[in-house]
């Protein structure tokens, strides 16, 4: 049994849906459970609908809801999936959305529950469409209400699945469907609290749904179908020759996500990784492309392997230097400094320290402007805006001979503002001015992945 999860862009229009349908149809023998995001950017549209409600802008809110309803009706129609059952099911979701919008507008407030009930529309409406499209093409698909399977806590907007309860529901709800050879199609992102109210798992939460299901089902594989050929060696907008990484460890994938190149959020694949389910990222627009496997343990390096797996970058970061004015030789300086960061809720990404000097990177965030005032008793603060962090990520970095010096050599005249490398971890990060980020990413990519990367195989599309 496998779990196949399709993201919003893989479902954005009729042509994309048709591709998804044929991918699933070609895998029926592997007994798939299909998890779908909301079509296209539905969730963003729902967020803007809620913003209109919040401002009391009834005409906009009503217009957005009506347009969404029409878009879903026409998706159903264009796929030839507008049989009476699917139509009734979709109309129920559309009527529900309109009711929530009317209710919120007349009360003049949005409770966390109504927010979730509204945001759930996309996934709730997409799953029956995909299921019906599959059925009309000969696949015995059944749309499953995610609220019957994904039991969560009651933290609306960021609910956490209760994995033991989900396992029990899988057996009860999905078990009989799988036993009769049906293909369950379930909307991601949505769950239900104990009292039955609709919850959502946070933006991008469909990946978590898929991962929790794969873990609970003990699936043979978990496939994330996206609109890219897997996880790449760099951002292709900067390095046109970037190529998919065939195999990445979970640790590398997690580092990449935090360092700005996240195709998958680590916390959303953790349940599957913990359960030992092999995870693969694939491209629904190019199903033949091999994609990226995410595995638990690194394989033994072979001759000719690159010293790293990928290069990530983040722009618009701020470098903050904290220089002790009072605590020369005194203990507790770092504690004092980080207590203030903690109190102001400023989260720190990279750190370099010496006895009386701490330099960190943060992303521009509220609270940061209060650092200088709060630390004024013990330290002086200097900040530098418009810096970027370029990170070389890979578990081999710590063991491959000369890896770190090759990375530094590739900077080739660009002034590093800060460097972090522990010699243990899976990344070496360099802070440079924003305007140098692209050049550094390109040089590093050339040095690490070499000319091979330039000879790029033909891509789909
Ligand atoms: N549709 C939701 C979102 O866009 C969940 C998801 O796609 O994973 O955040
Ligand atoms: Mg989405």
C-alpha cells in the first residue's frame, strides 16, 4: 500500500487534474491512498475572503465566496465528473461556505472555529472532485471525509493529529475501503477535534496529513507529488543547471527546509520517517523524472560523490552584533544576551561568538528593534541589514576531506560577514551582502557540482 499526496499546483486546472488521474490510475495495483490539497491557490483565496470579512467588507467577501463556488463547479463540469452524487456533495460544501461567510458577516466576528470551517472548504471540495474524476475513468475511488480519520487536538489553525486515535480511525474507516479494493481519496490539511468541530493543521498541512496516514497505515512508500522534479541542488532561478538530488537524508532535508530551500517541511514528514516509511518527492508534470528519495540513514559515500547535497539561500536577513561593554571576563554574558532574545521572542538562526562578542542572524521581525534598549546595560548593538545566508548542506561535509576549505575558496573575493560551521553538522553557512547572494550560490554550485550540472538532461514541459 502506498500514500500519494498531490499538492495544490498539481491540481490547479483540468489538465493538471487529468495528469493526476492518470498517475493514480497507473498505480492502482500498489493500492494507493490518495491525499489531496485544495486546488491551486484556493487556500490563499480563502485567507483573503476571511480578511474581507474581518474588515467588514461584505460585498468582497460574498463575491470571493461566489467566485470560488463557480470555479469548483466548473472544475467538476470540465472533468466530466458532474454526476448527481459528486454534484450534490460539492453543492453541500459550497452552501456550507456561503453559510459560514453569512454567519461571520452578520456576527461581525471570526471565531477560530469559523476560520477553520472556512479554510477547510478547499480540501473538502477538492477530494470529491478528484474521486469522481477517477471513478469516471474506471478507478474505484471513494471520497473520504478527513474529519472521520484525522483526529486532532482543539488548537484551531494549528491542530496536531492524535496519532493513536488516527490509527484506530484508519482501521475503522479506511480499512473496509481498502479491503474491498477501493482507492480512498481524502482532503489533506483538515481534521476534527474530539467534539467533532473542524480543525486545520496549519498552512501546508496536507503534507502532515499524508505523513500521518502513511505512518498509521505502515505504507510501503509515501509519495509527495509536486510541480518540481524533486529537491534540487540549488534554486533553478539562480542556477539554471541545478539538478534534482536523487537521495537525501532526513537530516539534510530538514536543514534545507530551515535554510530556505524547503520543498517539504521537516515536521510534516517526521511521522513517516519515524515509522520508517520511505519518502519520495515526485513531479506530477513529469512523472517519469526520478525525483528525490528522503531516507533515514546516509549511504556509504562513493568515489565521485559531491561533497554536499544542495545549496540553499535566504535573503533579507539582519546581522546583529552584540558587543559586551561591561562583562569583560565575567561569566553569564551569553545567558544575559539570549535571555533578552528569548523575552522579545526574536528567533536566532546563525551564531558566531567569542568571549565578549556575539554575532547572530535573524530575519527581520517584530521585537528586533527593542534589542538595543533591553541590552544597553551590558552590551552595545550594531546591526547590518540586507544580508543573505548561503548554506552548503550535506552530511558528507563533515567527513569529506577539504570540504570546508573548498567552500571558502569558492567565495573568491566576496567578503563573508559571518561564517558558521561546526565540523559536525550538515551545513556550512556564509553570510554575505544580499547583492552577493546570487554570485555566491552560482560559484558554490559550480565548484561543488561542477560542469556535470551544466549538461542538463531534457526536462518535461
Ligand atoms: N491548502 C492548504 C495550504 O495551502 C494546505 C496544503 O496545501 O497543504 O496551506
Ligand atoms: Mg495549498
